[in-house]
């Protein structure tokens, strides 16, 4: 149902969002209305809000490493790491700690301030978690922010990672609850939310977003963002991914989303979660530099460096640096890491702090 069907004025919704104050009471009609306003008005509002909370020409840079690849028992229709699909992906065991730390050092030298470790699990075993905790400690000692994405984790597992120095835990909800069953059947939408709760209660920052272009409707994109915006505390990092179509997965051959519709999703995320980092994530290889520039204008202020995002291609760091030069964008400096830690410890404790948390980037 559109905003017009509910006699809701999209312009009024946009005007309220433009004040840049974090809120947690978005209705379905309001979130969908953001996708109905004229494109120029939406981008102008999103850039205005972005400037209230961040340096408009600074982008946080992360690197993502797959520390265990393939053989995942889940059936996520987009994922080449699922054991259920024949994608030609070579399975790899959990990496050695020293090799991971070498990769982290290389990422730091190329300008990354956050190092994310991803593993293809439904849930990690405690034995594997012991080694991952050693990785977390080692990356932390390098002065980088640490992030992990390991599937579903218990409260106890999250607490162990927090004690080791993990800054962020990534666990995407992927899409709207209404559309979720069309994409994944081996875990529920509530399972996703339960993991987010475990992570938050352990004192970790949350990295959570979704994927655009899986055959969902515009309303599903709005509803996904509304779920995130209505959490008790907004995710500190919100990755917006464009589907990377991999032969052998059920979503291969899905009609690609129009670039301007993807940019709209970035802008809506910025308006609905004004103090969060919005990450232009997977799918950048297929994006033109012009599309990426529009995403930055719409409020994206985080990217992944490196040639891989887990198992899919990503623009190489040299290409990203060239784009940054053309746009006059600066990579976030390492000092920001300690600024965030000093303000928030492992994570900001209350929603009241969200605006101050991000005001300095």
C-alpha cells in the first residue's frame, strides 16, 4: 500500500526526516513514502541530514576477509557459499591466525581502519571460536577496529568476543520480514533478530543491513529499513548491498535493480538512521563511478577496500583511491577509531547517545 493510499503526504514525511533526529517509531506508510518523493528532493534531504552528523567528504574504509569459505548448511538464495548450490566455489577450512593477521596488516597499509572477518557458518563451534578470538585480539593490537560475521551466535559467544576486543558484529536481516521466506528457509527472520539482541546485550556495536535486487518490491526495501530504524538502538553500521548474481545460485538471472532505485535505498537509509554509517557494500564492481558518486551524495560514508568481499569481486583499492581523488573524498583516518572507542567503549549504551556518537564521524 502506497503513502497515497493512506492519505499520507510524502513531502511532509520528508520534511520531518530532514531534521536529522534519530527516531524509532517509523510506520510502514512513512518509510514507503520516502521512496515516492521526487529523486532530487530525496537526495537533497539525505545530503542535508548527512552533513548534520558527518564530514561529507570523509568515508570510513573497511576490509573484509573470508576466514572460512564454503560448506555452509544454510539455503540463502543469493549465497555461493551454501553447500546446497553448485557454484564451483572451493571450500576452505578456518584460516590460521598468523595468516589472518598478515592480511590485516596489509589492509591497514592500504588505508583500511576496520578489519572484518567473515566465516561461512550457521553458528560457529566453540572450538573454532577459540581461534577466531585469537584473531580478534591480534587485529585489535594492530590498532584497527575489529568486526566479525559468523552467523548466529549465542549471548555467551558474543560476550566472549566482546571481552577479546571485538568492536562490531555483522548480522544482516537481508530483506523485509514479509519477503524473507522467499530467500531463506533454514533460519527465520526472528532468528536474525535474536542474534542482534544477543550481540547488543553483550555490549558490541551492531553492523546490520540488507540486499537490494533479489526480486523484492520497493515496499520490501522500505520495510527492511523500517525494521532496522525501529530497533531500540540503530545499528552503528548499515551495509546496503546490491545483489551479486552468482551462477548456480537460485537468484542468478534475477532482473537487476535500476541504479537510481539503489541510490534511493541509500538515501532512505541515511534519513531513517541519520547517525549511522551507511556502507556502500557488495555489488560495487557492477556500479559505474557515477552511480557510486550518487550513493556518496545520498549519504553513503563507508565502503570495503580490497579485491574480494568474502567470495565476490570488489573494486581494487587503487581504483577506489582514484575515485576518491576525483570526488575530493578522504579516507577516514585511524584516529577516528580511538575517538569512537573513547566515546562509547565497546558500544554506545543508549539510544540517547546516537546523535552525539556519530557527530564527529
